[in-house]
C-alpha cells in the first residue's frame, strides 16, 4: 500500500513493506478486488439484516417495550463501530481486518485470540441463522413441532449457501446484492406502512422483566446485538474491496444506518401489530405482523418467503466471512495451514467446510431443546464471542492514537477518533456484561479452547525456523 503524504488524525503509520528477499507465498497472492462500494454496502446490509430482524422481536418481547430503547442504543453503537473499522481499515486494508488490527498493535497472541473468537462467533452465528429459518419455513410448510424435521430444515438452510460459496467471491457479491434488495424493500414497507396499523394496546408493559430498567436494557441489548453482527463485514473482507481506505468506512456506515432504520421502525411495527402475549410465543413475528395488517394469511406467507430468502442470503455472506478470518490468520501461521488454501473462485474452501460442519454439529447437539430455546442460547454465545474482537480492535485504535506523534495529528481529528474508539470499547464491554453469566461462561470456554491450538502452532513454527512474512491482501 502507498504511504500517504499527510497523515490524518488517528491514522497510524502504514505497515512496513515486506523484505525484498521474502519468498513469495502462492497462497498469499493478492486477490482481485471484486467488491465496489455498492457491493460492499450490500455485504454489510446483507449480513446485518438476516435472521436477526425476523426472529428477535419475539425473543426480546419478554423484556417489554424497553427493548426498543435497547435497539436505539445499539444503533448508535453500531454506527460508532462502523466508523472505528473504517478508520482502522485506512491503516490495514487487508482481508481479516479484525484479526490484523490487534495483531499489529499487541502482537500475535492478541491477533490469534481475536481471530479465534471471531471465527467461533461466525460458526455459532451461522448455526443460529439456520435455526431462525425454521420458524418461517413452518409458516410455509407446517412442520408439526417435529424436532428431527426442524433440524433437517436448519441443516439444509446452512448447506445450500455453503455450497454456493465454492463458486467464488464474485458470485457471493452478486447474491448479496440480489438478496439484500429482495429483503430490504419488503421490510421497509412493513416498517413504514405497518406503522399506520399499530394498536398501542398491543405494546404491553414497558418493562416486563421484573427487574430494573437498566438491567432490562442491558439484557435485551445482549440479545439484540446479534441483529447488528455484520457491521464489520467490509473490514473483514477489505482485501476484496476496491479502494478499501475509502470504501470500507463508507460501506460500514451506509449499511449500518440503513439497517438500523429498518430495524427500529420494523420492531415498533411488530410490537404494535402483534399482541404482547402472542408475540412472546411467536416463531415468525413478522409473518404474524403482516397477517394482522392484511386480515388474512397471504401476507404472512409472503413475508415468510422473504424471510427465508433473506436468511439464506445472509448465510451466504456470513460463510464467506467465517472462512476469510482464519484464512488471514493461517497465512501468518496462527491458524492451521489448510485454512490458507484458496479455491478456484478465490474462496478459502477448507474454511467453508469447517464452519459448515461445526455449525451442523452445534445444530444437532442443541436441537433437542427446540428452535426457540436453541436460537436464544446460540445468540447469547455470539454476543460474547463477537464482542471480544470488537473490544480488541477498539483497544488497538486507542493504542495507535496514544502512540501517534504530535506533528502528525490534527487536534479536532484526534478528539473525534478518541471518542469513537473509547465509546466503541465501552459499548463492547457493556454488551459482554449484559450477556449474562451463562453466556460469558460458555464464551470463555470457547475462547480458552483455542489456546492449545495457538501453543501447538507457535511451537511447531518456531521448531521449523523463521518463515517469510505473508504479503498483505
């Protein structure tokens, strides 16, 4: 990457150029950048607007309408994170950004923890998304509460987009644009027209949790964070984005703002259209909301079709992200070597296989509890594992800001970047706390399970002698 002539506030010095005598790594060859601003924005929106908006209104309904306040708080936090990743991408516009930022700032172990946690979040999130399909398929084809049949539907929803990923990143980008349009337009219609059918008696109590308002906001926010996972999509796929120094930040902010608008208005519409006692037990809240608008069942059937297409498109993008993060770490010797292999379409094929198999195992192990309980458990695990790389990325930005020299910094820009990084760190910490003891306990177990992997890989690499650095993608 070319060193800019003037450094903006908060933009650290660029990565050093690889040494001239470095041995070229075929797996690290620079891929063709296929994502423009529109595609990158669609990737962000497509990964944010997936199963979350279609399933979470019912999941947070037990907390009452206080969860709407949590949605607003999270919308602000998501925009701040998008700005943070945009600033960090100006320094390291490479694939696997949330791995590269902590690695560059704090060393290999921090980079590994971020990559491992994010990768865990991805395949757990993929399993949760596949489970979210079940409620809407049940609207189209009644499954009769048969858990085995429901599990098969979830597995099919996972493996179809996994297979599509082997066609290459250009295909993934095209699918993201089409699926984003298909789901965004109908959801926006529900979020706007639905407001004219709202009955305030349906909202139920403001705080139905039985605890404090702050506790209810934190608990519902921990669940709702799942609906905003994907704000980092452009940063993780920066190696595929054209002009990433500019487009990663723009795509993140534009995609997040558009998604937040649909989220807040759509959730208000669902809360006002479906009676609270019915919403708590709903497996397809948006379908129930549309049925309330139309007075029949055809509207719910239509929105169920949109939901299935939306979640499948979201899985398409998430599987790509889940393969790209370990790909970036594997090129540095911090993930098993097979993760660094690229297929003909530019997609890390082993990474796709790995997340699909792990997601399938997680679905199979948890489905005895039914789709609603499974979805809630998986969502809370993703909250912890997703926030760890957010936290480390914010800490990395604070580190680079503290390290910057005075003559390179404009005071106004420095204050802006400090506020964004500090608030991003605080939000991430708050969300981890709000996930609850069980989610943090399980998340820590997932995180610590990676330490033996790091120890083994680090020991093997050092026993084989120094390796040449990989060329940034």
